[in-house]
C-alpha cells in the first residue's frame, strides 16, 4: 500500500523525465570569428555575425538562447543577446579601445540556452569558438621630430648629396598613420632641398664671405597627410676653406678704468689646418703712440712728477706754462695734446730766450738735462743742425758753451769748458746714432754729465756715444751768455744778432739741474708708462713657454714648441692700466705669429691680426672745498707772531657719480654720489683785489709743515701755491697752516682770498673757495681798557666790569700781551699828567682869589675852552724808536676812532655816561668845579 510520500516521489520522478526529454540539443555557434573595432569606439563588427542555433526550437526555453559567455584572459569585451528566439548576439567593448596600447585581442566565446524552464536549469552550452579582434587605427597623432634642433657644418664651395638627415616619428599604431611620407623646407629662398627621407642637401655652392650661417625650418607629414604641429630649426654653418690663422678673438675689447688686468683673448686658438708644427713664435704689440707722449703716463706737472719720483731738488723747468713770472714761453706754439699735457711744437721759426736769473751761466762738473722729444727726419735740410738747447755768447762772439742738437738724425751734446775749469784738450762733443731720434714718436731723453763722462738715457735705457771728439777749452772773457730753447742765439760775427739752427719737432718737460745728476731709478720713474701688456696667472704658464717684455711692456714675445701650450699662453695675455683716471680712447693691438714645420722647406703662414682696446671714460671726480668763508679778526692778530690762520676749518673731498643713468653729460641727481680718495697735484691761494705789499704784509708757511710729504710751496705777492702729488688729507694739513701777516693794518678793512685745487695738472679742478677776512681795529677796546686803570685816591672810578667784554670780547681776547702793556702804560702816564695839570690850575686859581679881593659866586664853573696841553706819554719808554712807531700807529688809529665816534648816537652816549662815572674831588673851601671834558684837547 503506497503512502502519500511515496506518491509524491513517483510524481517528481515523472516530471523530471518529461523535461529532460524536451531539452535534447546543445546550442550551436561557428567555430571561429573575426572581428574589427575602431579605436575610441565600442562596437565590434564580427564575421560571421554572432548567431547561436538550437535544434530544440521552438520549444520554449529549451530552444531559446539566454547568454554568450567570454572565456579566457580578461578581455575588454562583452557579448549580449539581442534576440533569444533567433539566437542573435552582439560583441562590444566594455570601454574605449586604444590601438596604441593593443592592436589585437583573442578570446573564447560560448553560447548557453535557457534550459528546461524560466530558472534555466539543466541548460546546455555550445562548443567553444575562438574570436579574433583587430583594432583599427585612427590618425590622432601628428609627426614629431626626434631632435629639438639640428646643426651641421659645410665647407664653402662644395655641393653635398646630404648635409644632414632630419627624422620625425608618429605615435599612431598603424603603418598608414605612423609612417612619415613627406618632409618639406618651409623657409623660402634658401639654397637647400630635402627628400622624402629627410636628407638635406645644398642646391648651390655656398660662400663663407656671403653668408656664414643659415637657419631653415623643416616640417613633416605622415601617410595620413597629418602635418607636424611644430617644425624643427636646422642651423647650417658655412666654414671657409681651411686657412691657417687665429680663431675665436674679438676685434674690440672694452676696458673699465680701475678694474686691473683684463684678458684680451680668453677664447682664442691657432688653427693650423692639421699641419704639424715644430715651434711657434707669437708677438703681441700694444700701439699707444697717439696717447699723450707715447703711452698713458701721469700728466702731472714736471715739478710734481719729480717730487713724486724722488728726484733731486734744484731742477729748473725751461719750458713752463706761460705766466707773469715765466713769460718767455708765451710766444711759443703749444699743443695741449691730451690729458692736460703741456707740449711745445717747433716748426723751424720759433725759439725762446731764457732769462739770466733762471739758470747759472756756468754749470758745474755735474748736471742733468732731461726732455721729452718727438722728432722726425727733415727732407731737404738734413745738413742743418736743429738745436734743442743752446748756451752761447750774448754779444760780440759766437761761442757755444754747451748745446744739445739733432744733426742728420743723430743726437749731439756739446760741452766746452772754460780755461778756469780745465786747461787741456778734453772731450767736447758726444754723438749718438739711434733710431728713436727720427721715428716721429715720443721718447724721454736724459743726459747725465759727470765731466768728462756723459751718459745718455732714452726711455730709461742707457746708450753709449758712438763718437766723442775733443776740443780746447774756451778762453775766459767778460762776455755774457744767452741760454735759448728751440734755436741757438748768434749775438756776434753777424750784422744783426739773430736766432739760428732752428729745431723742428715737439718738446715737453725740458729741465736742467745744475750740480747734481739723476739716478736711473728716478729716470725710469719719470718716463714710466702706466699702461701695458701683462700675463694673468704667470705661475700657471707652462715652463716650456718662453716670454719676454720690452721695458715699456708694450711688446710681448712668446715662444713654444707645443701648439696647445701656446694657445693657453696667448689666452693669458692681458691689458692693464694702473692710472686711477686713465686717458680714454682706443689702443691698437697687433698680433703676429711665425711657425716652423717638421723638415719642410715651406711652412704655413699665419696672417697678422689687429684689434683694439677701448679704454672707457672714467667717472670724473668733483673736487669740493668747504670751510669758513667769512671771518673777522682784530688788527692786532695780524701783527702778532702767530698771524691769522686763513683756512683753519678747511675740508677737501672728492665725489663721483655712480649708476647707469649717470653719464658724463647727464644730471648728477640721476646717479648716486660716492666719495672717493685720490691725489691732488696743486692748490693755489690767490689774493683778490690789490696784490700783497711785501713791506707790510705776506702769506707764510713754515717749512717744517712740509716735512714727510711730497709737497713744496712757492710764494709771491699774488698768492701762494702748494704743489706736489700727495693725498687730499696732506693738502688739508698744509693749507690749514697758511698764515696771513700784516704789520701795518691801520687803514686795512678787509682782505679776500681764493683757493682752488687741481688733480692731474688741471684736468680736474675744484670749486673756487672764496674767503673774506674782515679787519677789526681795537681803538674802542683801548678806550674802555683805559677806564679800568687805577686812578689817584682823590678820583673815584665807578664802572660795569662786563661792559668791555660784552661790546668787544674778541678785541680783548685777541690783544697780544706786549701791546696791552704798552697801551696801559700810555694811559697811566696820560692820567697822571692830566691830574697834575688840574692840580696846578687849582693852585693858580687860589692865588688869583687872594689878589682880586672880590667876591665870587659860591659855585664856580671852570672854563677851559682855551686850554691846550700837549703830552708825549711815550717818553718814559726805554726804546725811543719803538715809542715813535707806537705813537704813529696810535695817531692813525685815533683818526679812525674819531670817524667812528661821529657815528655814535646820543642814546649810546647816554649809556656810556651811565656806565662810567668819573667824580672829581671837592676843592679846598666851599667851592666846587663842574668838569667839562669836551672842552679839553690833548
């Protein structure tokens, strides 16, 4: 008997058997598929289309397709069922596909039917099919060149098949879009072409002289005709046909003053075009003949330079700047040259007579003659002597004591002694034959005479005479001699005295120093150039490089057997100018090189090169003098032993304008003023108005103030000059000690002075500092001082002690002690005489009272209008002469005092009477006298 449970089990088994019989077949798909997808899209085009078939159709569920499954690696695709009944499906990407990341995909696909019911149970799977997907490329990338720029070099005059090749790439994945199909030169009118492979060639022969460098732009296209977004620059340098020579140098080198040594050719090298060299010799020459006297030298005056170089004192400048005291050069032609140099030019028609007081007529056995000379040959008149300096008879005869002249480009010095000095046949003419004499360049000549030896220095180098001739000494005579410059004076043996043997050339700094000769050290200092060639880091120069400078350091010669060492040596060549304010302008450079080759008769030739050093304009200093411009001093100070120090509060400073906006002609407010330190070479104190009267006034400076300084001073009635190359501080110290004296200042009310200073012989000058000194006379001071003298007991003096100090403090404080004593003695004597006179008058009046026997009024008034007492208070002095001088001064000053008293107002008189009250004593008896001082005359 079946239970209920058994029944149910039987029913379930029946149903299961029925369904399994419905879904009898598996779905069917193709064994393989090929698909294509375009990048940046999600639809895959399959061939054949994705369709699954099931033989159970049209049975529901069993004959329907429910899904397509993708098996294998994670592919970015998915398959969806479009129609379950027909079995159509679609393959698509889950996201955007990038061909540049992956071009192809392969995976497995399988179809599933819906099974026996809605739950899909007992569903069947198809066989596995292979799907191959290809990603189609899109031309999304433009060509890009491999290099940011291209460079190449060609030799002029050649046609190249390919100068260089440019190359572009494309990031697209397909050959169609990733390959470069074309290149193009976009720059027009260029002698170049490019092929499809990027090879650039020239279409014509190139010339270095016409164009040294070409810059062209090149672009590219891919095979999809997409153009490069950015072209590429191509630089093609044209090289000349290899010519040996120096390379890598600049034609102009700027030199900033004050920067020391500057390299001239820091990148220069010698190109030999591959030729082997055994040795090289390079000469660097600095040409400065157009600057000043041959190069940049200090342009101080001759006196200042000699002081600076430590030359012996006693030198006389025979060609000074024209002035009142040195007027013999006024008629000569001057060429200021540059930088305040004083140059005299002689054209064969000018000469000057030197006054007799300038140089002794007969020189001693030792003396020195020095001069700068620029001289060239004189065509057509070579037989004539050209005299620089000549000492000859002034009248009657034509004998030459000594002379310096040029004859046929030879320098000759004549020196004939007197019989009183030597009485034998002795050397008299010394001849030198030198190229410098007629090379039209500046040279410094010094002749040192230590008779009978004569030594010539030219630019600091010693030269011996090639010829010395003897002569007899000159017979003594009473004829005066004449010293001349530029020619020789012929005063005798002619109908009319005249100049002869004129000089043709230029002279400067002609000096003569009797009694001493100059040392070679001083001579070298006086002619030293302040600019020249130099070698930077000399210690690092290869030891196999030999070098040599000329004395002026304007020529440098270097030799070596290694080309690279020579290149390094030439790069170290520098220019230096040690002047604080150098002469601006061009300096020319010339470099010449010779080489030797190994065992060859002919060798390469290195052409000379020329360049310039441009010395820039230095910042011009502004020298400023400040101090007390007005001062009032009592006349007694001028007479005192200390005098009056005129510039006690003097200050000298110098400033320059720094900054890009501050140039030579711009407003200095645009730059920044910066104080600098430099030397001065003279300061002049000029007396304004009437010149000093030597008999009663002078400017004085103690010589001890100049000790230890490179300074000296000269004095005259027109002022004082302090000169020499020294610091501004030393000039301040010296000028502050300049004192003014006046021994008779009675009629002097003021003196005015002007101070100016200079650097570089007037190239830079200071402002004009004016000083006014007012002279205060002490007559009023003496009047008040006289009232402080002790009077006799019968006279009482009442006064205010502060009165004189308040009115004339500077008078009392400035009065010398000696003058005070004299004034007090005079006033005391005067008071005593006045009192005695009053007493005698009183006795005389008493006698008249007794004889007249007449009654008088009780109070009488003394009338002394007719009384005149003449007193000489100086008789008690021990020195009568000093007394006379003092009385004379007192009278002069009293005249001035009377003029001043006329200007005193009544109010001032009342104040004076209130402050000084002189009370006379009561006379004998009951009578009193009223003293009227205005009616007494002394």
